[in-house]
C-alpha cells in the first residue's frame, strides 16, 4: 500500500502533470493535489481492498466485526458482497472528506477575503514574486537542468503594493532594531 500510495502520486506529479492539460491548468505549486488528495484517496481505496477482519475489529469495535472485510479477503473466502460493502464504506469516506474540504476551504477563503484581498491585481501579478516580495516564491528549473544560481541578488521593494504603505522589514535590514516602527 505504501509503495503504491507513494509511487503513483509521484508519477502523476512528475510525469503526468507535464503531459495532461487539465493538471497543468490547476494552480497547485505545492503539488497538494498529488501528495495529499491522490495519496489519501489511494490509501483509502487500498485499505478497503486489503482489509482483514481482525484489523477491522480494532477500528469498528462492534460485536459483528467479522463482516467487515476487504475486497481481496472477500474474493479469497467467497464473501464478495462483504468486500464490496467495505469498498463502498471507504469510497463514501473519501467523498465525505472531499466535500468537507471544499466547504471548509471555501468558508475560510470567504472569511479571509473580508480582511485582505486573496489575489493580487493583474498588473502586480505580471511583475512577479521577485519585484513584490524581493525573492522568488518557487524555484523553477528548466527540464534537464539543475543549477543553483548563486549570483542572484534580491532587492526588497520599498512599499507593500497591496496596502500602499512603506515596507518596514526593508528598513530593519539597513539599520538597527530601534529604527523599526510599530503601526497600530
């Protein structure tokens, strides 16, 4: 299970992500879709396939624990319907987690949007991370290359472009800690 839940998400992240247009269109620079959603779903599905009654007893804690079996165990013992039932339970759990994540993430984003903007303006987006934050957010390497550009220099911007105020963190790097002002 570990081998499949590790290698399949790696393959989708490193190989399929470059080949499938839908995956390229998803804004997922940290590969959360591959490392969490896909690996978690595979783990749930494979658990429903390989579950044995004695281990399911630890989870369900019910007197009729022997009816909860994985599909592979059900095929081996001739209790196929019980194996499919466990697969249904696992798939239902996956759907529940997906729905819960969509709802909770949407609520969190709506609450954050009340305080700060969630997206930069189009002209600020075109400038890039280096101009806005003084550094690259993600280190993109061309295919087939792996080199660390040690000659790169970063300059902090003087203003916070979202709120149009002076950036005090750049002042701290030039002077002493006493020169930093607190804005209330």
